C-alpha cells in the first residue's frame, strides 16, 4: 500500500493550474468592470482540508496569500508551508483561548469581532513583541448562528480596538448569507463597501482601511464588482473539500 507521503499529486497540480488561470481571468475582468486594475485585487487561497503539497504547488504558481479556517489544522500544517513569498492568514471563527497559537505565526487574523478577542491578540502581541494585522468581521446578514459584529456596533468596536497596542486594523471582512438570490448577495456586498468607505473617510488613528475581504468561490466576481479588493477562494482553486479529505 502506498504511503501518504508518496501520493501522486500530478492530476491535482494540473487541476490547480487550470483553475487558477480561470480565476485570475475572472478577477481581471471583474476588476476592470469596477474601474480598477487586476493587480488591485488580492487573491487569498482558502486552504481548509487541502494537503500542504498541493498548497505549496499553488504558491509556486504565484499564490501569495493563503488562509486557514481552523487553528488546529493551521498548527499541524505550519512547518510544511513554503511561506517564503506567501502570507498566512487566519480566516475562520477564533476562540479567545486559541489566540496564543496564532500570534507570531500568522500575518493577519481576518475574523476579529469582539473587544475581548482583540484584547487577547494585543496582550499576547505585546508579550511576544509582535504586532498583528486584523480585519473586523461584520455580520452583514445579521445571522444568529454566525460570528461578526453587527453593523450598528461596528464603529464603536473599531474605536475601542484602535487604541490597543500590537494590533493594527487593516480593513473589514464579511460572509453574506448563503443560499439567497444573487441580487441580495450583491446588496450585502454593496452595504459592506459603504461601511468600508465610511470607515476609511474617518481617518482614525491605527485604522487603515486597506482591505475589504469578501467574496468566495461562488460569488467572488460579484464581490469585486461591488468593491472587494480581497477574495477568499477555496474549492474553485483546489476542488471539493470532500475530494481532498478522502484522498489525502
């Protein structure tokens, strides 16, 4: 029986190459439609359940931002990533007691949604002498089972976090409700873009609205057209998560 380490990833590598080509063309087209250049949009590869061999191949193909959803998975893969020319982000829901595993390992935490969480990132950052970039996650669909700050509390949260040392707010992140009509999704994206612009115009200390992270495999062109400049794409690059889980 073949060892896991000797699995032939040849077909997967080819699939990733083809998928990235299509995605980059779509990103370029959506960027131009929104009056921007393709290089204004950051592609972040969402790597949940994807083997590091396949992730590293995508990095060789020019992917320079990757994101993990689960702390345990990130830690287990950490020593195998080829991060020389690639940033590592945490993009999933983060519990306060797991912050300690990410400080000094990740370039950005995209899912900060409470003062308590930001305070812990700050506390551990000061202790380790590391500053962490963060995005504030907004619960744009007001979903009870989803993390993120409610829109009406966004300004207050940003002002509280902005004074924390070793934390640098770099933008906003959102995941619109799944399974809604495309027109509703576009509406959510447009609202997020307005929050992004409004926050940027306030010119708050320690708050740089550099990134509006929204849009995933099913809707990233719509997100870009609505103003996103970072998209988080997983299955459209790497294929079905079930496929990868059962074939590792």
